[in-house]
């Protein structure tokens, strides 16, 4: 075995010199001041805190905005639901008013329903309807039906028919305006339209009733209304053991007037005859036109036959004065027949037969007289 001699100490130190320098440099680098100083660390902590505060603040803002949006949405939905309920209620009330308009309810009650409905929907505002045919309709607990005086705030709307004719005035008190002006305007328009429909419809209904019960030329009752009143008189006479009379009136030689002067003169002649006959009767009596030149007078209460015959003579005497039409002077006459309940018949048909027979007998005498007069001259 061969042993090598150890290197000298100086050589060993010389070999460790580079390593020693490197270690020294590393230690010196490690001992230099680093980036994570207390100042930098504090800055980082402040930045982190600011970010957390900002995040919390933004979250709170978002929650507040979300709560606001939720409240707005809830209020909008509640208001919409309230409007829908109000519309439904208005439609129901409108339906009730339309049913009343189409029923036989008096017009005053229908207009009262309309004003009460509008007043209730307008938070108790006073509401009036003043139709042209007279009367003031409205609802107000404190002022009754008194209209607003000059200077008081109020809203007026004219009520017009479908043809444009003014039917009246609709008035709304303006002392306490509603919270929703648009709704108030719509309700006022609804009230005006319902009032116009009620008045116009009732006028049409009354006109149809009038046409069905009255003669269009002479404006006196026709055969239909006469039959109704005879039936009523018959019932009353049976219940109270009374008498009533029918007087049949037939104009003499009316056809000659039509043929000689035309139908216009004949129509005016009939109108004047109807007025004269009506003037000779009492208000409770009825004069009806039942044919071209035929009339029947209903006397609902008579004591005896003599009273009925006295009334018949009054009707005959109304022809003593001539009828002046344009530049014509026409002389008229009539044949009259009387029937008394219950002596001459127990129902309307029998009474009319008896009165017609009596009238025909009277007419034969008149025609015979005039025929003899013409032969004599």
C-alpha cells in the first residue's frame, strides 16, 4: 500500500479561498434590507381593509337598490291590482245601470243611480244631473240637491244624444279633487255617457209607447189604448156597481171633403174635429180615434142614460160652428150613438155593437134629411 503525503496547509487554505468568498457574499446579500418592510406591510393591510370596506359598501348599496326596486315593484303591482279591482267594480256598476236603463225603472231613479255611483267613485264628490225636461237630480248629504253657486269650483259637461241634441247638464263638484285626475275624467265621461244613454233611451221608449197608444194624426188615444181603458172602466164598474158609457161618433160626408179638397185638408179637418170633441169632454173622459172618420168617447162614470145623452149632445153641438182651414170654410156634422153599461151590454164588444147601431140609426136620419133637402131644392 502506498501512502501519499498530505498537502501543505497553505495549499489547503488557498483552495478554500474562493468558496469562502462566495459564502461571504451570500451572507452579505441575506443581510441587506428586503421589500417587506413595516411600511410596505402597513400599506398592504390598508389596501386590503379599503377593499373590504368598498366591497361591503357596494353590497349595501346593491341591497338598498334592490330593496327600492322591490318596493317599487310591489307598489306598482298593488296599484295595478287596485286599479283592476276598481275597473271590475266600475264595470259591475255600469252593468247594473245599463240593466236599469233597459228596465221600466223611472228615469229619475236611473239618473239618481248614475249620480250616486259617480259620487261614490269620486271619493264623495257632489254630482248632479240636470235634464232639460226639468228637475235636479244628485246626491249630497250636506247641501241636498243645491247646485254650486257662482264662483265655486266645479266641472260641467253637456249631455248630448246620439243625434247631437243637448239633453241636459252633468255637474261635478270640484271642491275636493280626486287623487287621480285621469280616473276622475274617465269617470265623469262615463257618467255623462250613461246619463245620455238613459235619457235618450227613455225618450225613444216613451215615443214608441206613445206611437203604440196614440193616433199619429190627431194625437188622441187610438183603439189599443181605448180597449185598455174600457177594460179598466169595466173592472171598476163591476167592483163599485157603477155605470159607464160609450159614445160612438161618425163624421158625416167626410169622404166628400177628401175628394173635393184633398187629403191634406181632410187631415187638418180631422185634427180640428178631435180638438173640439176633446174640449167638450172632462179630463177623466177618453176620446179615441178608431177609424178614418170614426171616434169613440169613453165616459168612465155616469149616473144614468140622461147624463150620457147630454154629453152626446154636447159633442154633436161642437159642429155648429164652421171649420176654417186656410181660405176654406167647411161645415161639418156627425152622427152619434150611445151605449150604457150594464143596461146595453156586459162587455166592451156588446157595448160597441149597441153604440154602433145607435150611431148608424142616427146617420140614416141625417142622410135622409140631407137627401130630402137636395131633392127639395
